[in-house]
């Protein structure tokens, strides 16, 4: 099974990337030896995809991102909230992916983070709608981490024991969910 873990912002020094690093460790703890985990950091997207011509002809520099998503069996996203929604770069990234094969029938999980009180609830729900529209299989357990600047340490580990337990539970459940769907050949 191949999982792509997406750090869903291109902001330098983001808390999203910090938490993604911790989620990476949690996912790896739950993978079988034959499984593979790839990290897709939207900060690494090539600038060429932001030109208007990229909608009709994807630049060659985007190919590794496209390939990673199309070849994945499952996707897991760490999404920050910017102004009541997901980062625009995440939506643009999704728009650049081939339809329908990049998201369709892929188990997908979400974690939301925000400086505000609601921990990216809106950002995750808006992104879920896009993935649902594209016929992804949505893992129903989600966690929303508020006050992110004080909620995680320098390694991305949640400081609060309850948050850590919820995040660990979500990741473990997601890997089981993905494995069952992938092994069953759910189409």
C-alpha cells in the first residue's frame, strides 16, 4: 500500500509542516514492511503551475507530484485554516491533478490546524467536499487542533495528552481503513 501524506500549505516555516513531520512518524509506526509513505509538501510545488497556461498543459516540473498522487493508494492531509478556508495553493494543486484518476476511490484522511478556536474545521470540511465530489473514500474520524502555535512542540508532537491520543487514534484507524479498502479492491 502506498500512502501520500500532504502538508497542505506553501508557507515557509509553517506549523503545518511541523505537525506533518509528527504525523509521518505515526503513520510509519502503523505500516507493514511492504508499505510505502511519500511526503508531498506543497511548498515544493514548481512555480510554473501558477501560470494560466498550466490548466491546459501541465509543466513537466509538475510530473513528479502528479505521478505521486496517481500512484498512491491513499491520501492523508494536514490542512491549516487561512481566512476561514483551506490555503488557496491546496485548491490549485487539486485543480492541477488529472481527473478522475488522482483522487477517485482513494481512502483519504484529514487533520485540521489553526491558530483560532475551531482548529480548521471549515478548511477541512471544504476540502472534504472537493474530495467527496471527486469520489474519494473519506475516513470519518478527524481531529481539529486549535491554538496550533502553542499546541505542538518543536518536533510537531501535540503537547496535550488528549490531543496526542486523538491524533494517534485517527492515524491508526486511517491506516486500517485504507488497508481494508485497498486490499478489498473497492471500486
